[in-house]
C-alpha cells in the first residue's frame, strides 16, 4: 500500500485563508477565469504551466479548496521533504519524488490518490519557463493518469489544463497574474492496452488545450 501524505484539512484551510488575505497585498491583480470548468466529482489531475515558484500557491488559489472544495496534493522534490519543513509539506498535501528518476513508491502514491478520487497537481513541462513560452510537455503526467484508469477501469478521471501567466518573469511586487482554467479532458483506459499511443494522443490534446488558453497573452521580457 502506498504511503499517502497525511494532509491536515485545518492547516491547509488556514493556508488558503492566509493566501486570500496576503496575495492581493503583494500582487497588483490576480485574475482567475474558467473556474466553472473544475469537475465537481471524480478524480482530477491538474496540469498547469510552470512559470515560477509562486505556481505552487497560485494553483491552489485558482483551483483549490476555497473555489472547488478540493484539497490538492503535490509531488515535491525529495530534498525539500525533510525534517520540520517536510512535516509541514506533507500536511499541506505534498509528498516526495526524485525529479530525475521518480521512484516506484511516489508513482504508486500518485495513482492511489487518483484512485481515491483526490486532486493531484503535476507540471507537465517539468521545469520553469521564464520567458513564458510553453515548453515541450513531458509524457509522465498523462502516462500516470492512463495507468490509473487502466488499473481502475471504473475511475472517472479528468486532466485539468491551467495556464499561469505573470506580467514579469521574476514576479516582483505588484506583478499581475492571470490564471486560466480550461475544460477537463476525460482520461479513458487505452484501447487494446496501447498505452504508448494513448499517451502521445492525450499529451498532444493537453498541449493544444494549454496553447488555446494562452492565446492573447504577451510573453514577459
């Protein structure tokens, strides 16, 4: 059985309210659109663009508990989930993963969370793009989602594309933020067990959705 993170609802709830109070003091404007697209039921794999370390709090701001009633789980670099800091991260929904070569335990944890109908965040670009341009998507998040439904054929699971935009690449005080949420993409078991082809097809569909969400936004320089 996967070692699931021991998320604390009251700690994460307090973090949401603190963010709601403090973020508008730092950022000039935070604009969120598309929240009506967040599925109310079923498992959810949130797949945002990656532009900043702020993303880890902007995604919950736009998609998380105060908006959707969903607590979000995150894969966090293993070196960050240690000691007292690690204790806090786990209770806020984080669990460790080796970034270069994810171990079997972290992948099992992710699949088990989805099987239980939880919401998991994975950045499909795999690293931060400072110039705002969409990087090639890694197949890992989609592959994991397909494995989850392959192992649990009755699982209702959606990918949720989220486009994050900041008016400055390093997000100084009074930066503008836009969070655009797209239509969920239903993840179905691969036909005839063709996992590789299904991964390529759904990754392309996810990229197309992210490109569409980013239309009209200028890239910070």
